[in-house]
């Protein structure tokens, strides 16, 4: 039952908004909306006088004219037709179609190298989502000559806000708003990501979305004013993060994790771009970096939603097939391995962060290296040594799951470990309000890591670390019960069953099915019978994967202990030491 009466709410609303609601009264409003020399006594002006003043002031006012002229379509049909006639775009490869058809997915490769997969659904009526993935991401900044650190990150932000084709950013924003289009972009160490959503209920909705992609992927724009604004925002966010205990603790821990050897430099691919790095870049740097990753042969396009398949393929050929053909920059396995090779720190250590603040607070973060979602790591983990039946049985299970076997086992392990950590650290010992173990599931990088985040009492941080280590070690040594596994598997299977009628989930399933990932990668088999694959996992198999991944974690465990207080004068960071040889 509500404790507040409607009349009381209305009364309070009238008090709060009387300055705007009581215009006929003319007394309060005169002092709010009219200004003049001091001592004129505007409180005595009545409502009729207010209206007279407004009429006099606005009699020569001109009607509002929107200076932004919106075209009917973003692309000029004559220009697109000229490109079609000149380039003659077409589908050149449907080799994966037979296998994909069992999932109602259509796959094709265009003559310029762009790979496309699309699935028609009716889960979300009259909605369509297009995702574009460009393999490489910030890896290009350390591998491709002339590609500077930070250029990919700032380049994507700047280009996404600089307009498309001959249209400025204001025109693009209004055009999208008018036709219910939305677009966004993102970046990681591994790839660049673009997403466009549209309503197929609107006339030519899919065409308009394809035009956006055509303009952006054909030639990115880089506006100098936009670039300066992006750098200002970066500086503001960076300075704010230095005053935040959690973000400073997290960044310090991560910097230690991506420093693979003593006296080695931190791997910049994993780190946020600093204002100092941003200040060394210019528009040419941004254009060069983004241009290397957004090559046509490097683009994977996935489309899910309600649409006409024949119309969609025709639009793909017309608007995506006419994007200039450019070879992927990594044509051989040597370049590929250079791009995605990564080494994390495998030696434990402890860092300290001290931050000035009016309130005493603590932040504790732990991390240790693991593997990516396909089990790839450096040094390599030998899963067959732990697996029942040895390496042959392990490889057979990987094939059955389309190489997603390790990922699915670790997701169950993660949920079970989180339950144990919560029960032990919070419920039994009252050390924290919340605690969480995460797994960074890289797709292509030859690495991965686990992290634990908690906020214990400042005087009990050592105890919290010991208890976290104890929970994980006991999990490795003694395993877990069938009841524990079912407690996390059943909700997971239920969520999958529900998500299979969700466009976003299907986009995640299709993500990576084109890419020739080495040494392991995701295949179409990973989409088959997902519920059945999860229910087929045995307790022995899941435990074997856990022992393989977590064994020796204490030797490579990194700890960052953050503490704030009024007695701390300035930011102090003490780095984790390396053992003497």
C-alpha cells in the first residue's frame, strides 16, 4: 500500500513548479521571467502587462528554420549505380552455406572479400541489427609499421562523430533520429566493432542502414574540431580516474599483469590511452591506423532480424559490395601470430595504491593469467594431461563443441567459484559486501586472465586475500559436488533456452564463425544443440579443465591493495617487485 496520497503529491508539485504554472497570477512569474534595472519593482507587473511585453518583444521574430538540410537518402543513386556498373560486385563464395543452412543461417563472401552471415528471425518484430567486426584492433598499433599507439582508439571515436560522406555529424544524427536508425562502435585489443540497428517497419529501413555502412566503410572522415573534443573528454575522464580508488587500483593491477618480464615495457594494447599519448597524434595518424583495420577482406558482417532475404542480399551486394576492395593486412600465419601473440606476467607480486580522500576506503583486486576461450595461452596449457581419457578424449570433446568446450566448462567453474567465495568471504566471515570472480574471455589473443574484486575492511585485507586463495585452492584440490554443478548449470541452460529467441544472442553465436582463427577457432558446430552440449558436461570433465587452468595460480597471483584516507597527502603507487634470479 502506498504511504503517500495523490493529493499530497500534487500539492508538492504545485509548490515546486509554481514559477512555470502560475502565469495568469503574474506576480511570481514577473520576477522569474522578466529582468530589468534594480529597483524597478517588477513584482508589481501584472499578467496583462507581461503578455504585452512579450508581444512587443516578439513581433519581429522570424519563424525557426532548421539550418540542417536532410536528404531523402544518404547515398546518391547515380553514384552508387556508377560504382555497381564499374566494380560489378557479386557473391563469389557460398562454400559454408550447406553447413550453415541447418541453423537457418545464410553465408556468403562478396567479390571485395567482405564475409556476410544473416539469419531471419521474428523474435523482435520489425527490428534488424547489423554487426561488423574487423579483426586486429589495437594489435595493429604494435605490429604494423607506421601505426602509432592510441591512434586506433582515438581514430574510431573521432570518425564516428565526424559525419559520413558529404554529410556532417548534425545531418547524420538527425537523419538517424528521423528514420529510427542507431549506430555505435567499439574497440578492443583484438578488433574494431560497429553496430547499426534499424526498424524494418519504416520504408527503406534496411537500405538506409546499408547506406550508413557504405559511407562509413568506404572512407572515414576525421574532423579536427571533433578530434580536439575527443582529446578533451579523454583528459577529463583520465583525471577523474586518478581520483577514484577503484579505477586506480584496477589500472595498477592491470599494468602489472601486462608487463611480462622484469624491466620490460607494459603492453600498450591492453592499456587505456593516456592524455600524453593522445597529444602525440594527429589526424593523419588516426586515418592511417583505422584504414589498416577497415580493409574489405578484414570485415565480417553478421545480420539478424526480420527482413526479406532476397532484398537483403541484393542490398548487401549493392552497398557493401561496392566498398573499395583491399586485401587484409595479415595474409599469412606469421603475421597473424605476431598480431595476436601476447604474454602476461606469470610471476606473483603485490602492489600498493594510496589515495587522498576524505573517507577511509579500501579496494582489493587480484588477478592471475589463464587462457582464452579456446584454451590458448602462453605458456601452453596441456589439458590432455588432466583430462579423463587423455588428449585424444579431450580433442574429441573440443570437436563436438565446435571448440567451445573449454569456454563452457570455465563458465560453470566461474559460477561455482563465485558461489563459494560469496558464502565463505561474505556470509561466513563478514569480510565484504560483495565479491566477484571474472574471466576475461579473449577470442584471438593467445592469453586470458582471471580477476577477483572485493572491498574488505581496511584492517582485514590480508585475511581476505588468504581466504580467497584458500577457497580457490580447495576447489582445485577437492573439486565440487554434483549438486553444486547442477545449481549453476540448470539456470545456465534455462537462460540459453530463453536467449535462443533473442536477436542479440544469435549475433553472439554467429560472432567469429567466418574468421580463420589460429591455432583454434570457433566453428559452426559451436551453434549446434547448445542446451544438449551443456547438459552433456560431466563433473569429471569440468573439474579436469579447472585443474588445468587454475593449477599453480598462487605462484602467478598478482595482488593490488588500495587504500584511501584523509591522512594520505597524494597518490602513491608501489609496484610489485620481481624475485631476484
